[in-house]
């Protein structure tokens, strides 16, 4: 694995969080030009409406269950190959760094890396967790902000551990890591287009 140079990794915690983090931010996971290249993958990936789960349609075959009231966005998945390997290496290196604050037993990435696009007024994703039946044991989730916050309005990634949600850092190139059992949402985009990368790291069941 290629380790990200130290100048790319500046770890941040919310003030007064306990030693085992509720969330962790890593800056500058990608350069601006690299993020432009990732966003350009939107033209080559198969982008489809983001599902909220899956349903069996025929003898063990499943298809995504779409409900735009709960989730309204477009997604496409990338998998490791000669063109995308560097993306996986960079996200994995950032996760290794961020996981020092969680100390989760992680085995690797699940389901590839998701490119997410919110580009129509009101597109959003309601409160949810990244765990559930029929999924690998997701333990650590990450969202990497690809869009300049000046390019859109709304679209906040919010994390909830109590009464008042925490708004994630939306600067371009910042990765937000949080336990996959965390309630979180993306508020409606009211103008412009918001791109992000989303990934999930898996491991043995929590004990």
C-alpha cells in the first residue's frame, strides 16, 4: 500500500471529544487537480438513483429499493484497477491514520468506493446508519468532500450523537470518518452540485 505523505494528513477532532473519537477529520486527502479527475469519472461510471436497501426479485437476485422521499441522489461505484488504484490507496491510508482515534479492528474496504452526486434542487439523504441486514459488517464510514462549498448551497453532512447534530467540515478535500452506526444525513441541496466519495471499512463484529 502507498502511504499518503505526512503533509496530506492533518488530523482533527471535535473539541472535548473522548479518546475514542466520535468523528475524525483528515485534510487534503486529494489535491484539487486529483479531485477534478475523480469528479470527471461521473461521465464514465454508471450513475443511478441511490437505493435505501435491496429487495429479492427472483431466486436470490436482488435489486435496489429506491425511495426519493428518503434518499434522492445519483451514485456510481468504482473498483480497483489501473486507473483507480491510487484513489483506493489514498482513502485507505487516510483511514489507517484516522482509525488511531477509533481503534477499530478493520479488515478492508467493502463494496468499492461510491461517487455520489446531488445536482437537483432538493436532493438529499435522510437520517440513516450505514449498517443493516444483508450488509457486510461496516464499522468505519468515510465521506470525502470533492466539491468546493462555493459551488452549491445546502447539502450539509450532519452527524448526530444527541440533541444537536454536528455539521461536518465541508472544505474541499476533507475526509470525515465516523463509526458506521452513527446517525447521519445530507440536508437538501438547494442550488448547484455537490460531489463526494463515500466508502465503508469492514471488520469483525463489535464485541
